[in-house]
């Protein structure tokens, strides 16, 4: 029996997932309504895999996935979403998401996805995967993504800076020391030819417009 933590802020969707998994080899050991609550529940629930709604309050499913990977937690993560734009799909793939299911097709696809992931393979909605691959292979992609030249750790720190977190908060989030965060920030500024965290925040806003 595979232990699953489900994070979904819509009660009806959560009930549907519970019904879908009820007669399967997947057991829901914890459920959460926010991304922050999902992270808080990990230690006690000890799930084998996580099913996360992409759009949740207090940390999105993508935020939770990013946090897990930055902590070195490689447990399988399946993202569940109403829709997924190309850039977010690309980021999810870069972070090593194991599954991505569109809510409209979840009654048909979720169990197939989970069973595929348990076998050690990746299962992504075909349309989303195709668009993300096209975006990743596009020569214009790097020009549209100002953080493309950064390492995975640097991208994580830059993303948290752009969300308004201070060095101490970033250190706590990623399990680093403040000194290490400062060293990474210095490298980020050098690579992106920036002079301050304000410019880094403005760069993020510009790339989302």
C-alpha cells in the first residue's frame, strides 16, 4: 500500500480524490488545504508520495515541490491543476516533477499517473508535456527566461528573493546558513549583471509581464 499525502484547497476536488483512491492500492495518510500545511504534515504522515494542487494559498504546489527538492527530498510528487501555463510546466519539469494531471481529466488519468509514478516512471499530461518541451527547445526560451543561466540552487534563491523573502527567511526555507545565501546572491548578481536585490525583484516582474 502506497502512502499518499494530498494537498487540495477545494473540498469537492479533495472528496473526489478520496473516492478515487478508496478502492486502490493508494492510501491517503494526510490531507491539507494549503501548501504550508502540507509541508508541516510531512514529518508525522511519512507519505511515500505527494499529490499537490498547483494553486493553493500559503504556498502553491509548485512552491512545495521546489522546497522539497531544495531540501534534497526526492519523494515522488504529482501536481494536480486546472490549467498550467507553459513556463510553470517547464519549471515543474526542471524541478523533477513525477506526474502532472489536469483536473478535468483526473477521474480518468489520476490513478494511471500514480501507478506509473510508483513504477519509477514519469507521467505528464500529453498536451502540457508537448508545449513544455517545445518551449524548452525553443531558441527564444533563454531570452525570455532571465534566470536561465543560474544553477538550480541559485534559481531557487532568486525566486525567493523575488517573492520578497529576506536572507534569514531564505536560509530557513532552504536549510542553509545566511552566509551561504549571501555567497549565492553575490554569484547571482554577477551572472545577471545586477547590483542589488531590488534589481533582481524588478527583473522578475519584467519577465512575467
